C-alpha cells in the first residue's frame, strides 16, 4: 500500500473521531457519558478512558520514535508493507472484526470517572495523533518501530502501530456511540 | 486569472466597492487551505499574509515564559485573520497563529497589499475603518479581561459567539476566558439547565 494513502486514510478517520467529540460529545451533559447502557457494560466515558490509557502509552512512544528517526535522517518510503503480525493486529481491532477480546487488566477503566475530564483528555489525544500522522510523512513507516504496550519485546512498524491504534479507536468509539444511543433510547438498547 | 471567489468575498464585506478597485484587490488574493492545528505563523516570524477566513476557526495565542498558552483571539468567517500587527508593521510576531479546525482562506502577501492600497486611496480608507473596528474589539476585550468576573466573560462570549461551542475543543474557549476547564464545564452545565 502507498504510505501516503495509508496516512491520508488514518488522518481522515482520526479527524472524524475528533470532529464527533468536539461537535457532539463535549456539548452534551457530561453525566450522560457516564451512564452504563446495561449493567456491567461500559459507559461512553469508560470507552474513552480505555482509549486514553492506550494514548498515554502510544502517543509519547510514537512521538519519541518519530523524533529519533528524523534526527537519524530517516526519509519517507513510497510503499508501506505491513508485517504479518501488524496486519493481524489491525484486522483483529477493526470495528467489524468478529473476534471478541478481553481488555488487559491495566486497560480496564474505573467505573467512576470524571466524564468532562476524560473527554477533554480524549480530545487532546486526538489532536496530538493528527499531528503525529502529519509528522510521520517525513519518516519511513517500514523502518521506525514502536514496542507494543502489552509486550515490549515486540516492536511493530510505525505504519502498523498507526493502523491498529486507529482501528482500536474506531472500535471503541462505535461502542461509545452505542452506549450513548442506549442512554437516549432505552427501549432500543440491544447491545449484546 | 479572474478570482471570482475573492471578488464575491470582498463584495460581501464591501458591497459599494467600485468595479476597478474590486478587480485590483481581488487579484492579489490566492486560495489557501490548512488542516486542523496547523501553525501558520510562529512567534518571531514576520507575518507574510493578510488572510480572509472562508471556513473554519483559528486562534492567535501567546506562550508565556512559564510555557503557558494565552489565547488572544479567535477568528472565523467572514473576517480578516493572521497576525495583523506583524503584517502591517512587518515586524516579528510576538505570538502564534494556528488553525483550530480545518480551514479555508483567501490570502494576500504584504507587497501586493501595500501596492494596491497605494494605488487606490479608497482602500486605505476601508482598511482604516476595518482596523478601527478591530481596535474597538481589542479594547472591549481589554475591559472584559480586567473588570469582568469569569462568569460575566463566559456569558458575554456565549451571546457573541455561541457557535464556537460546537466547533472547537472547549479547552481553547476556557483558555480565552482565562478559566480552568473544570470551571468552564461547570458554567456550561448551569447555563443549559
């Protein structure tokens, strides 16, 4: 795949997530974000807190890796090729993936959250991500590598890291939307 | 090439502009767009362009010696934008100018702008009037900053530019009002209930 096409797609997907957060979520009563759609189901705020936990790890890691690559004189490659593992992770995370996953214990969000703060942090992180995707246009997505959060010895290509990170975000943003939908129309809550 | 986009924009702000002046002025503007959170002018740079905002929201902000940002102004259509003082005086900017949402502009460089104003004294006059309004706005904001409570500033902004709430992350609005984001969301909750 063309590196430019990949980054353009990821940029546009992140922009869409950010736009939703700015346009809709930050203007609804914050308590609404905190309502569980069903007992034991994550509230919208919990979905966002879960994503924030990943952002707290990945954003600084990606920032650092891009900076180091720039200093080392990395230049962009036209093509990006996913590694086997990278493609697998990204596919697994996609919103339409049928695989159910259990979040690692350290990424399970607390039940009591300050919804406004959680959302503000989420918005901050999406702004940072957009900047990183733009900065990544100056480096080689095949060569820059990021250690994954659950197993530091596995280092995924930057292009794959962006790929599964964004897919994971889209997955839980959809979940957050379903949670909010259920709060607005309790009768229609069909989250299984 | 005839820039009908610039002509329409200029006519919308100055409907009485005579044909020849309009053509000359429209000719100095080029279309330009920028993604979200793009720094268009950094502190220390001389502002190269006068912008007309067609779409999106931008802000000017200063960074204090403690690293904290102070949002000075938001701009959105229809309005001039850019670092006005740096542009007009051609001196290094004391602050930053960035987009807060994807933005579209028409923009003109200083040499062309200066030349067209020299050619058409009417434009000097129109720009003076526009700058007078800007000055008025800056001074009104000065009053708000120095003698309004945070809540009064909040309410004033909500009457003047309520649409900003849907367009930009609230942290920028809170920063513009000199409030911390927690107080801002508290006030926002009160106003809606």
